[in-house]
């Protein structure tokens, strides 16, 4: 096979018959084909998968093919577009080309016309890629972040750029998406790589102790302060401090962090003297900080200070085939740890895993694969081996009349069941701490 087997084409048309014919013909040429019946579905596919060429109908209900051309041109540098239409006009052809389409085909067109256009555009795209980006599309292995989806490749590009500057970086994303991995990648590929990297989970330290933990304290500063002790900022001097879940800090602590960012100085608890520190700050959150600002729970000035560069991590459900790469990676990892053979996943099991929502993202996937590898009875992992919440059940449909509290309670208990009632693991998957989980469970019991 030539390079076409690596090239991906997205077909967009509201006619199922047209999609079927185009898919069959182009697949016979060795291309990998995605299909979408409308523009919103096409955008979801583009966000989750690298696509080389989009072939889209011009007229569709809702957003048009021209809208999709504009979206591709403004969001994807290495994707080309062909417009096809059954209502050709000079004006629509001019508009399509001006917007950024590489070609315009009027229906009905022959297979030869279609193939000629596709081959010509992809050949030009290959030359363009060779000139502008000879490096691999894959995330560099040194980052420890596996994936080939367009979204995760963009994360890799932002990591590489952020590592070259001393600017503060805000890493956003749902719980379990790998925010600390990104922070470590930025630090260890930066000029500060030989200096300390100090991660701090702001949500895990009681607020009354957080100032002392961050900035240190002098002997006698408070009851129990029997000796002078440096804080995390002093420990990270010359290197990087990673403030994980910075949204969990109190407003008073946010004022102190703002001062550190502005003045590059810290003041130990119980002291009146400030000390200079040379620390790069990386911060992360799984919350919507602008919304917290509106509610008065997060300082706007601190937000602008930490949001110089943003790295937004996509949830696992939006990373397309990355899921299967990660499944194989974790299966190999845990099989090697146990000294057992690498298990094989049945097609049905993989399909079930791909349909699951993954609220705990990569961290949840890792935990699930570890459990499957440890608990398996043979070399093949099939659908019955999966946690119950990932399997279809005709006897337990989700009732649409349930309240939000009832739905939350059912989901919490499903997660607990999937991890054999391990509350620490369940809390991690749910993206909350054990204390919050305990409150929710008690609330469900007493309500």
C-alpha cells in the first residue's frame, strides 16, 4: 500500500445514499473514511481525529458546507476541503473557493473526476506537510502522554511552546485527563528541567494549613510550630511549582498568591520579612474559573495572572481512537507488572468500552484496565468481564423521571460497585475527595 492508507477522508452529506456510494468508492482506494450526516457531527469527528480531506455537500439542513469550509480553514492548518453540490452556480463556486475550498464538484460527477480531484489535493497536501512540518504527528513519547488524535497533538504543540517561555501556564481539563503529566512535561522540557518540580494539591491541604505549607513558617509562629520550616515555594526555588486545583484556594490565599506572582517574594508565617524566590508557577483546575469569578469565588486579577498560556486537555470521550491506544498501553503495563501474558480484548468488549462516557477520563480507564487484567480468567477479555455500568442491561433502563439527586446517587453507587467498594478509588474516578464522597453517601442514606 502507498501513503494513502494513512490518509483520512471525512464525508459530510445529509443523503445516506450519497454517503454510502462515496464511502464505498473511496475506501476501495485505500483511504480511511469517516462519515457525518451534518456539520455539527462533522466537527465532532474533526476534533477527535486527524483528517486530511473533507468532502462536504454544499446544501444541508442547518449549517451549510460553506460554514464547514470556514470552520476547517480557521481551526485546522493541515486539512483540505472539496465542495460537492447538486445545485451548481457560478456564485456558489466562487464563494466556496474564496472561503477556502480546494475544489468544487457538481453532481453527478464520475468516479474518475472524484478520484482525480482527491489525489491531486492530497498530493499537494503531502508536499505542504513535508515542507512545513517534517516531525511526527504523534505526541512525543517523552511527555508520557499517549495519543494521535488532533486534540492531543495540539496539546503536545502547546507543551513544546510553553516549555520555551518562563510564562505562567494554566492547565484546564476534567478530572483524570492528565493535568499533572502536562505540568511535568512543561517543566522537564524547559530550561528549569534540572531544578525541582514541586506539585501541590491545593484541594487536599486544609485551608488553615495551606499558607504555612506554601510559604513556610518560623519557630513559634503558631501552636505546634516547634521549628522553622521552609514551604513549597522555597523548596521549588530555581524550578517550578505546580498548584494543582488552584480553584480550591480561599480568597484570602488567592491574594497572597497574587502577591507572589507580582513581586516574586514570599513571607513565612510568623515573619515580617519577605524572601525573594525564583519560581515558575504552573496551575491547574477542573472548574470553570470565569464562572467562579462571576460568583465571587475566584479573583479576576489572579485569573489573568495565571492565564498567560492555557493548555486545555480534552476529555477521553473526545479523543477518538486514542482510547484503543491507551487500552493496549495499560494492558501491557499491568500484564508486565504481574508477569502474565498480554490479554486480548474481544471486538464486543472494545465496542462497549468505546461507548462508555468515561467521566473519570484516562485515570478511570487505567483503573478499569488494571482490574480487568488482574481479575481475568483467560487470555480474552469479553463484555461480561467489564464493570456492570459498561454493559447493556435490558432489565435496568434509565428512567427519565428520576431527579438529578437520584441519578447522581445511582451513578455513585455504580462507580463504587465497579471498584469493589474501594472509596478512595471511587472518589478519584468521580473527581472528588473522600470527604465529599462520604457526605454524598450519607446524604443519600438520610434523604
